[in-house]
C-alpha cells in the first residue's frame, strides 16, 4: 500500500482521530479526517476514498446509519472498517448487518488497525476460491468473473462490497460444493468467532443474486454444514 491509497477516517474523538491519522500517514497511506458523518459526507463529495474507517458512536448520524446509507447507494462499495467501544457479538453483528466489512473494538493497537486495513484492501479473490477454470460463472442471468471479482447482470455491473465479492469468489470457486462457515471465514480472512457475520454476508449477497432472497435458487443453506452455490440459468 502506498500514498495512492486514500483513507477517510471518521472519528469524533479529536485525540484518537489525530493519533490514528498520524499513524496511518506514517504507514504510507493518504488520510483525510472527518469529525462526524455530516463532515464525512461533505468530504466524499470531493474525494473517492479507497477505504472508510468509521466510528460507530458519533453525535448526530451514527456510523451504523452512515454505513447503511452508503450501502443503499448502488455506486458505493467502498470497504468500511468500523471502530467502536462496544465489542459484544451482537454489536459486531449489527455492524456487519449495516454493511461493514470489518469491525475493530476499542481499545486497540494502531498496528492491528493497519493490519486490518491492509487485509481489507487486498481482500478478494480469496485463497480458497482459486480454480483451474478461467471462464465466468453463470448465476442465473448474471455472470461472475472469478479473477476480477466482478458480477454483471443484464443491465450491467452489480456492485459488490469487498466482503460480498470475497464470499462469492469462494463459493463460485467451488460450485456445487458445500463450504463450511469455517472454510468461508478462512477465505474472508476473519476468525471462527465471526461465523454469524458470515450468515449476514450471505444474506446481503442473496439480495444481489436472487430474485427472491427468501426463496434462494442459487445460494443455498445446508443445515449444520454450511453453504453451497448452485449456478445455473
């Protein structure tokens, strides 16, 4: 990662914001800092960050609400790393449900933040998803390019977040094979404690590839075993 990698850091704690901005800059990233969600929105009108580091608890619009809003914009698939003092499993799940790609509880070491940032920036394709085949995988009327992690439908590109692209790469790399949550966690670069987060990612991905996510045709749950992608038309 170089100075060409632009991070938007949104943190209302001035001391922590300045400390993280200095550390990330020292690691070779270009950093723009914002004090809250409104400030972040204003700055994003002039920049296109490669990654967003976002505090959950902020005055006004919360980090969860901002992330959810960004994900509702089909053109915005910027990776989001959430920071929060609330690290309970249900809080992490809420972050993933809102559309975050990773979640780091406070307090944390700045070095861990950098490692997570680098992991998000290089996420997809996942290691377990490498296949001898090089052609696209058909998923109904859509087509998924394994090498690029790009999904295209009849009306053009379908935007995927980094986590969604990594998940689909893992599943499409092993079509008609059941992948356990542990396998998928390894492909996404998360830990086994994030298994419910994988369920959330699956739910989000189904909204992109299924006509009716409640009655999936392609991405199936295999009770007690994991998930399987059954491509077809």
